[in-house]
C-alpha cells in the first residue's frame, strides 16, 4: 500500500460562513471538503447547545490537500477570524489515492 502525505484542515465556524469558506478552499487549491453539523460543545465561553429552534448552529468543515493550499487557507482564515468566531486545526495525514487530494 502506498500512502502520500497531505495536510488536513478542520475549520469550525458558524453556519452562515460555510459558503464563503468553501469558496476560499477551492480558490486556494483544495479539491473538496466535507461539512458536519455541530450540535453541542464547550469552549472558552462555556458550554453551548443547538436547540434546533430557528438557529443554524455551528459547522465543522474538513478538507485535505497540499501543504501550500493549507498555508494559503490559514492566511485567509487568520484575517477572517479577526472579525468572526471560529477555530482551525491543521495536521499532517497519510492518504491513499493521493491524486484525489
């Protein structure tokens, strides 16, 4: 089995930001992403829970790609997070089918 090294970003943002985040990821070179709904958690401001009553909640956007694309995305996100809430984590991962990333 042959693995290739890629970079994974996990971006936790408010739901309204997902379209803009997805557009930025495409622009910097990521080929795709997955988006997951966040329903509850806790952070520096305490616990939170999505009640489901007229609220969009939080989203986790996960993408895997080249390190250069990740660095460009991090630069964009640093500016974005100056005005909007969010968290990003970056890690090195091993993938099969490297051409898909």
